[in-house]
């Protein structure tokens, strides 16, 4: 079986999500990596260094610069017949492009794969992760998005794979990119962070959130997360949201502060290696999955933790 892995990148750097998705795709057989973008030869070089890559296919075109679904799908479909599986991380790009691919190929998409049993059989979560569904597909081409939190990062290979430039011709595009609004941060990116400190609605306000959560995160060199309730209340920006409708994470350490543990939040972080929960409610559901629990007032506990870390 031969798989085509769609790379995630920003035209300069290859996302770690791609290296994790490669671990999954490699279980299907030989893997080629497709880089779609503009002026992104450096990204192709980075992908070529990953272990298990057969070839790196470089598709450069002005219309691919922002990786919109329409031109990306057109580029992928032009070479799809050479592969038995098309794979991507379950990222913004993957979730935007692969459903279009599946529809054009008239096959079903299998989303958020967490385990590959064989070339036809896959496991994926359902009901917010409370049940695991085993799916078998007889489609000639499998279209898969991978929940990368469940797969290890592929290491670099001693030698680089071949980079092949594709001659891409794209038709007229009906959607255009207008602008990017990017929030700059010196903290680690949430989905690739080794340590995450998250806050919930119990913090009461954005001022309390910043004054209580951020100092601990800074001492630990951690990314900052938030529950949906905290985001909806305006305590934290949308891109900090962890959960079923936010980002799925699996850090080495997840510190949940003032988070009750609603099912939607647990779906996004319960695969963390170590979970520490701080809550003054002894019956909080988060304590049921926590490795370490601290029943305390977080406005007293977190400043003390910050002091001890100094």
C-alpha cells in the first residue's frame, strides 16, 4: 500500500504535526510527502530528512501559498490515482482539504484516527471520546485525518529523501485569501507543547486569569490553555481553547486549574501523560482522571507554586 501524506507548514517551517502523522501513515506502507505552497523549498528539505519518507513531492504555485481548500484539492487530485491512501494530520489544513478530496473521489473520510489496525481497519473516538469506534473501509483510496496526539514524532533519517518538483496547473479559483490575523507569542505552540497550564471559569475574569495562570506557565516554560467556559467568558483567546471544540493535546504534563472537567474538555486532554488538577470542589469530575489532585483555593495555591518555582 502506498500513502500520500499532506504536509502542514507555513511556507518556512514544517509543522511537528506532520512528523506525528508520518508515524501513522508509515503503518500503511510506503509514504510520499506532498508539500503544497509557494517559495517553500526549505520546507521540502525539512520533510526529506524525516525517517520513512520515500519521496517529497514539491508543488509550488502562487495559488497554493495560503493552502486554501480548492487549489490544494485540485493539486492532490492530480496525483491521487498513484496512491491507496491520502493522509493528513487533523489540523486546520487537513480538516479543510481532505473532506473535499473524499467527496471528489466519492469515498468516505475516516476522521481523527487514533490507531491503525491494518490497511483497512482504523480506530477513532466518538461521543466526545467516551467510545472508540472501529471502522473498516473497502474504498480503493482511504482518506484519513490523524489525531496526532496519539502518535509519536518521527525522528530524522541519516540520509535525505529525494525531492521531486511537480508541474502543477490549476484552474480558476473561486475563493481568495484576504488576510492573516496571527497572535504572536513566545510560549510554545499549544498542540506541540510538552507542558500546558490551563485555566477555567473559576478564575472569574481575564485579569485573574492573566495574574494567576501566566506566571506559573512562564516558570514552567509551558503553553497556556483554557476551557471553553473560560474562552466564552472572555478570559482567554479562542486559540487557547482545549477540548472537543478546541485543540486536542497530549503533553507530558497538563495542569488543570479551576476546571471542573466537563466531558467536552476531557476529550481534548485526557491522553496527557501526567494530569494535575487543582480545584476546591472535591467532587469535580477532573479529579477522576487526574494523576495528582490538589483540593485548594487556586488563588492561594498557584501563587505559592509560582513562588516555589522561583
